[in-house]
């Protein structure tokens, strides 16, 4: 019995146990795997690795079992000269292998929308679990990339749960429309529409002076609670045209405004005003990051104001660090645009006055 045959047996058994394939698809998956290894047949082992596990569910959930099976495949592939022992080649082979035990994109899409018609939460929970078991790639060029098309504000977007998942039900939402969207004017509406259609998620987006270009602009989020949500409020202020939106200054290391409202349209309009005015404030070209959510009673949005040229990891801004993500480091001492001192307080008051006047011009 060779190691490749044992890996095939264990791999297809993994696919069946995680519902990536059905039992009647096993032979088809086996033939696809054999093709990758330049083989026409195999000697099917009677035993599988699952017969020797004390807790198969934990082995699957923790991901180490799939890693071990894929390592066995890549080891045999390198030995046979099928691929080089280099990271790029090995990752490409793993993606091809995963594609052998995954449904085609249209089958996944059909299954997702069957769940969605019954319950949106059930659909996303199912897709998230599927993505974890299938080690879904976040790279669209890889064969094991999977996403489902969703309608957001009448536009086409793609929803994916790429792995590794940085936190609970971590997702990525990619704009797939034909025309660019002005970010400051249009992204808040898209964020809120997603929250309405897929309840229970915290949604993060970067707001700058640019445009959301097709297949480039992404919104991310998940079901993890972000530390910024627990921040105390230092004080409130009002804006006459938005009487239905409560505004607060958050006690957070970076300058943050929290909006709270039952009226999602009012919240989106005011959030857009804040971002537009902040973009042109001071020397201009500033950016802001938003974390939005529906608490069940009201919509909330934390808008963090950042200086021009800063591109930190979006989730770290809200207090949740993603391992392995390359981005600008955050230093509250220098990156807080309105520091906690008399000068900073006065400057923040001046900015709020601009908000109240609706002044979107330069400083």
C-alpha cells in the first residue's frame, strides 16, 4: 500500500464526514485526485485515519487533521517530482486537491440561497462552517476559492468566508459592480444594507476620498465583539438636521465618534457627512474607519478618525488584532488626532462645530 493511496482514502473520508462531498461523489473525487498525480488507478485501503482518532470532531474542527493529510499529499508529490518543494507550488497543489472534494461554484451558490430563503443566519452559519472545513482560499486565483453572489443596494457583491478565519464567522464582501462607487457617499448605505440582510454581524469599512473599484474594494467583518463596543462615552452632542441620531465622543485611544439611531438612513447620511468633512480637515486626504452593527434595538456606528497616510489594520483600530496581517502600526500617542489635553479638546470642539454647520470645505 503506498502513501498516496492512503492519503486519498483519508482525504475523501474527510470530505464525506464534513459534507463537502456525498458518498456517491467519492469515485469522481478519487479520479480527479489520481489525475493530479498522473495515475490511472489505485489500491483502496480498508482502513482510514478516522479509525485511530479518539475525537474525530475535534481533529476536524481544529484543522490539524486536514493539514496532516495535505502534508502527506505534498510530501508524495515532491518525492514523485510532480511539484517543487517551494511554498507557492505546494499551496497551489493543496488548492487543486481541495477543489477535488468541493462542490462547483454554482452548486455552492444554489445551496447557500436555499438556506438563505429559510433564514439568513442559517445560510451564513452553514457557509462559514463549509469554508472552514474546505480551507477556502482568500485568493481568487486559487482553485479552492469560493464565494456566493449577494445583492447589496441593488448591486452585485461577493460574500466569502476566507481562511484562516481571524475571528468568529470572519467574512469578506467584495464589490463586483460595473462602475466605481464614491466611498464617502455610498459605502455607509451598503454597510447598513448588508447588516439588514445578514443580521448579527459587525461590519468594518475604510472610508477615504477614493472610489470603490470593482473587484478591489472589500468590506470585512464577523460575529466577534470588538473591544471598542464597550468603550465609555465622554460626552454627547447634537446636529440639528439629524435630530434622530445621537452623537457621542468615545473614550478610546484613537479619536472616535459614535452614532446611535433607530433611523438607519439618518445615521448613514450623518456618517457620510462626518467622513467627508474629516477627509478635507487640516491638510486634507484624511481617512476614517467605521465599525457598524445592529444591536437589536438600534443601529450603532463607531467612526475612527485617522491622519492622512495612515493605513493600519482595520480591525486593530477597533481593538482586535489579526495575526499575520501587514499594516501600519498604531501608536495612540501620535495617531490620536484630537489628543486628551486642552489643545486636543479645543480642536475636537472646532471639528464638531464644522459638523454642525455642514461645512465640507477645507480648514
